[in-house]
C-alpha cells in the first residue's frame, strides 16, 4: 500500500500469520517496538482518555487482542513483528458513509467551487445513476472505496442505502452493503423520491411501509435526512418510529444545513448518533450532553461544500460524546480518508489532536454502540493502524501525508 521507499525497503521482520489447517489452533503474534500506542483505555496507559503506552507491544491471538503493555514485558508468541518505532492506533471506525452508488458529480463540485451553494437536490443525480447500474457495478464501486479506506486505516465502516429510493433499489443496496459490513443503514428517507415529487406524504407512506418491510431484514439501522428540502420533523419521527417497530435502531442526519428538529428528535428516540450537528442551539447541545446520543461530525462535508464548520469545542466542553466520520459520498464529501478528517477537525473545528484521534476511533465505536472496536486492549478485535510516525499527533501535524503504512483487521495483516 505505502509506496514510499521506507515501506519497500523494510519488509516485515516475520512472516504474516496465516490460517492453519486446523480449525482450532490460532496463531499468536506480538507486535513489538511500538513507539507510542493509543489504547483508548485510560486504565491501560497514562490515564488520559487515549491511554497512551510508550515503547509498547500488542499481542494478538486469532482475531482478538489478548495483551498490551510495555514491549520488554511482552509474553512469548508464535510470531513477532517489529513495528520499528512506529505509532499504533486502533483501526479507524468510520460510522457514516454512503458507498452504494454509481456515477460521480465532478461537474457539480466544480460548479460549487465556482460559487454555487450546496442543496439536498443534487442527490437526484446519483439516484438516476445508481438505479441504472447493475448489482455488479454497484458492488465493484463499493469495494473500490472500501479498499481505498482500508489503505488509510479504516477497519470498520457503516454504510447506507439512499440512492435507490424505490423498494427494489433500496433493498438491493442494503443486500450489497451487508455482504461487506454488519453496520448497514436503511436510508430510504434520504430525499423524497423524484417519482413522488408531487406527493411527499405518499413517499413517507412507502418508506414506512412496503419499502421498510423489504429493507429491514438487511439493515441494523434506520436513518432519515431531517432537513429543509428533505424531511421535516414530523415525517422524520414517523420514519424512525416505523423503523424502530421493525427492530432497526435510529440514527439521524441532523442540523447540517440549518437549525431544525433533527437533534432533539434523535435524543428523544435514543438514536445512537445525530450526524452533522453543524447548526445547534444551546438547547440542542444540552440535549446531546444529557443523552446517550453521540454527535458525529463530518468535516469532509463542510470542507467540500465550503460551509460553516461544526463547533466541536462547544460540544466537547458541554460533555457531549463526539465522533468523526468521512460522510464519504459522491456529492458533498467525496473523501474516504479518516486521517484527512482528523486533520480538519483539529485545524478547523478546534479539537485537540488527542480528541480527534479518540473521536475517529472510540467515538465512531460509540456512535455504532460497539465496545469490541475503537480500542486496543484485551478482548478487543485486533484492528490496528501503524503510522509511519512516532506519534498519533502526526495525523494532524502532517496533513495529506499517507502515514498509515500497515493495517491489521481481525488479526490479519491485510495492507502494507
Ligand atoms: Zn450522510
């Protein structure tokens, strides 16, 4: 993956563990000589939220982490991998993306960068291209962006439907997504389908009726774009409530383009996450702070639409749990790079480097209500990103530089 000379000249010290013929035996591997390890467990490290350990080692057994600590104290293992003084962080958890789509919107982006503002309507362009694409084309496109994200350290991702907007097209998007992640979200309520432009109420009826019935078996989450030009508070409530009744957990596109009811609705319905959170009243911030709902900030969207930044500092100071995600989609945020989002969050949303790295890993896990990812400690999934840098701070300090030189996912060394 990393094409720099250092990566090419420094092959792994030991061979990559591979599955054995025995279904029982697992291979233990110690990754040693880690300059700085982010565990996201204060009890394991220096007591800060990142739980940093200097000169660290991680021991993996099968797909799980079984030990972390100082390198000199690492137990004996089958394999030993020398991290050569790199920093190691948990694999990024990208809890918000839209990767089942076809076509692109280069011209729209070009026009917007030449002065036109972003509205929800541009989604229709992608809907037309997605409907026209075959299953194979959609899956190949999805895999292309997953591979791109993986090479940048993303080991867990959530993705959604929302570019089909018919029962058939929404269900097939979810089926395709579910082949590649457990974190699948039904977003039939992305915009009102162009086929129902004259009768939005009938579209809401479809989204809460036949479409939901077809989609619920393939999804874990239900989402709605609660925004002027998409769905109002009452419509959003009906959609999320119907999804809950079918066993889906809510998450909400809220308060991206303006003030609105999305955040309050998310909190009221115990949504795992309110995503965007760019325009918040004090009541919105207070509601989030007194809830389990995570505020997921998507700085790629503000960057790519030249919009006002969400105020992460205000949320963090109020005690809100904040996640960072890419919102990767062809319209408003066409980046799969979590390191890029970390850099933007630090530079433009007033997060510290520690906060941004936490939010891009543990924060994403919280936004998916997962405890097995987003941390490096005993029992966690062995998902790691090795950085060609001595510290995680370099993710913000060296923006745009491909620092992720190696990725481990479920205990497998899958990209270098
Ligand atoms: Zn989104």
